[in-house]
């Protein structure tokens, strides 16, 4: 199908709601760099993007670049400024189409790259799935992943999804148990738009919804699209690798340690067994913003010392008010 979808009258009316959905939920924007072991040697290759150019009528186009650990370029997507090209990527006036996730999504032993087909309305999100062939990412399908909003439900790829089903609106990252953390959305013909964060596990030709991180709830907690971020929480072991930056310089502030922990988790650099995958800090921009977030450490100076001088497990609450950190175990 063409990247640019034709809008129905109802979808055009709901375009305004789409903007509110993105702003209200504050789900992380697409990552600028993805890491995946493309050749199975245990070393991750890096998948990044570079700006190709802008079109005053459409927006900005990007090229996807794959490099090995030494920085050698393994593959580049074509330098195209055509939104209907199967390997076009960009931030356009009718939506964003940039890679969200790279990994063995369906557990078939092959690495896939997932990028949404852009849309300016509230309707099931179609994802372009590109498969790594050993030399390039090649398009395989453009479909929506839909299912029911209940634990244990089967989710399947569809070319004709219903907006009354739950659909995957965003791929966020890997869960603690090895599934995929996703944002789900549904828009019943009558009733409030519902959103949720869940974990999908690959099964057969699709996925099963194994658990909720945030169960379904009306957008903004009652249909108020201007409501703020819903609270999120995660647990993390703040190990020695989290106490120094990428240059090996020791970190001296709690916020710096928390930020390094999230960077290690989401970049795939280091992940402790106790580390959860959160839904807010996969974005490099959001991790950068941690430095300006108000911080409350439960237990005061004693707890701060335990974080800075030890390797405790902590629970972090993320909300509109900032971060709250509590030491759970040494």
C-alpha cells in the first residue's frame, strides 16, 4: 500500500484528536539510533538516520544508515524524496515514518526493522516491516497489528483492521521477560478512546498479550486530551556500570546515575537482571531531559549515599512532578 493513506470523513474529523493523543501521552519519540546484532556474532550493529533534505510542502526526509561496531557502513537506504517510495523515511506534515524498533520481532531468527506508515488521523497504525537479508533491509509487509484488549488475547497482522479493535500504535522496546513493550489504542464507534501499555510475546504467526504495564484507560484519564503524563514506574539495579559515563568518568549525582542506567538499558550497552524497560526513557531526548526534572529521594541524604556509594535496586516513579526514587534493596 502507499505510505500516504487516504482519509475518510470520520478520520479527517478525528485528526485533531490525533494531535492531542500524541501530546497528552508523551510517549517517547522515535529513537535516533537503534542497536541490533544483524550477523549473529554477539556484537550489535548501529542503525541511525541522517537528514537528506526538506520539502516545503511535505517536511523532512531521512536516510537510514547501518554501521558495524567499527563504524564501517554496511547499508544505506536510497536517497529518495518521494513519500510513496517503500524505503522513504521522514517527518512529514501528514505524519512521521521513522524506525521505532529493530530486533527479531517475530522470533524467526531474522532481524526486522519496524517503521510506522505516517498518518494524520486516529485509525489503526500500519507498520512497514523490513527484514535484514545479510546485506540490506528489504520491505516485507505493511500491515496493522490488532487484537482484543484483554490479557491473553491474540494479536495478528491485518490489512483491513477495525478501529474498534486494539491496535499497536507504538513499539517501545523489550520487556524484562523478553517480550515487546507496546502502546495500544482503540477507538470504539461509541465511547471514549482508550490507550494502554502492554507486553506482547511472539506466538505462531502473531503475538499474545501477556500482561499489562498500564491497563486500558480513557485517554487522559477521563477523555481530557490535555491531561498530563500518566505516572510510570520501573525498577533498576544501579550497578557499577551505571556509576560512570561512557568515558569512564565517575558520576557524582543521583540524576546522573539514573540517566546512565537508562542509557545503558535502552542503548543495549548493559542491562542488569533487575532492570525493567520503562516507557519514557527509550528516547534520547527524554533521557537528556532528566537533568532538568525535579528529583525526590525517599530517605533523604542516607538514601542518596546508598545510591552513590553502592549498587542498590531502586524503584523510580515518573510523573508530571518529576522523579521519585526509593531504595528497595542494597
